[in-house]
C-alpha cells in the first residue's frame, strides 16, 4: 500500500526534476526509468531483470540471515543501508538524461492517465502482469508454509529457496529473450506459466518436492518472459517525458497483483481449507489469468500491439527499437 501511494504521487516527479535528484532521494522506482533513457532497449531489459533478481536475492538472502546469522531483523537493514550508499555514490557519476521542466508540484497530484499511444498495448499487457505477480506474491507470503508441507522440512531456507528459484529463473530468462519480438516473449511467458503451474499442482497433490521445484522453475520462465514481454510491449512506445508515469502505472498493477491476492489467500488459509487447498485454488486462479492473457493476445492483431499512428510518425530505426527488434 505504501508503494502504491508513492507511485500515485511521485511517479512522474523525475520527469520534472530530473532523474538523478529523484533517484538520490528515493533510491527506488525511478532508477529503472533512468535506465530506459540511457539505453532504451537494454534499459528495458535491465529494468525487468533487475526487479526479478532483487526478488530472488532478497528471498534467499533473508532466509539465510534468519537461519544462520544473529539478529536478522536488524542485520537486514544494515545490508540495505550499505546497498543504498553504494547506489547513491554511483548515481553521482551518471549523466542526467531528463532536464528539469516546470510543473513538479502539479505532478504530485495522483492520476492514472495513460498516453493514448500506450493504451492498447497496456490493455494487452495487464492480464499477464496480474498472473505472474500474483504467483510471486503467493510464493513470497504463503510459499514457505506450503514448501514445509511439500518437502517435510522445517528449515527456513527451503521457504526462501522456492521464491529464489521462481524469481531467479525469471531474472535469467529476461536477457535470454531480448532478441525475441515482444509478442513472442509474451506468448512464451503465458505458455511457460501455465505449464509450470500445472506441474506445481502435481507436486502439491503428490507431495513431490522434485515436481514442485521443477514446476516452479518452469513457471519462473513464464514469470520472466511474461513480465519482460509486458514491459517491452508498453514502455518503448511512450515518449521520454512520459516513461516515468507509464512505468509507475505498470508497477501499480504489479504491486496490486503482488499484494491483494496474497492477503486473500491468507484469509482462505485461516478460514478455508488450509495451506495445501489454498495453494491449489491459488494455482488454478493463476491458470485462469494465463488463459485470459492468451485469449487477449490471440484476439489482438500483431499490428495493434502499439498505436499505428505513433509508429507511422517514427523513423524506421526508431520503430525497430520500440518494437524490440534484433539489432535495433
């Protein structure tokens, strides 16, 4: 909820004050928007891979802190502080890519408008964003409890390992699909997510750790490809001064998908059929979202993934770059 409030108020602030001041003040969201300006194609890839790698390292690292190191609730903040200092020092040496413009205070007014050029692509991207981040939210919240039942171990590390496999595989997938057109990446994400979740269901039903973690790895491919496909479908279409706001709206969707279904799942665990049954029901819900994403992708023609009027006004090289074409 705190992230959503920040996104709705300061999501566009760097478009007015510049990237460096906002990154140095927040050390969070707008670093990704800055990467898009330094290199549009590689910045989009780094934005997707970086977020997923952070989830993976955080999951495994925090479980190792709890299992093996003293005072983990305090030590984790020391680690964060060191990372933020290092990032702040790095930002000092990065050239500013968005010169200051008037309207900084007005930009703090919450709004959820999308540039017309990105709306069609955004609608196509939403179902897969909901599906992959809802799965991630489940692994981050109830995953450890589910893994303990499937594996039959009380080790905290196994709980972190499940999310590490999901997000780690996703992070590796992002650079591997960088040369695939966005539509193909999204299709791969949908199919891999559906297959992976199906194997996860099998692992839960049979209490088979190997099947559970294998399905998690396949679903991780779907997570990375689906998330990257959504970003590459929407972000490159936005103009430079619109990217921070568009990225903020995309992350509003991801954080809602990350948090709200996990809270509902927690309620069902307490008042419903327990962890195993809730895990199965949650997996089925993710499969339904994946099916909706596939139906939306099939219904939308290839040339409608971005506004044709916008594309027609761009030079050929820029069109290729915005479409994520190899060699652009």
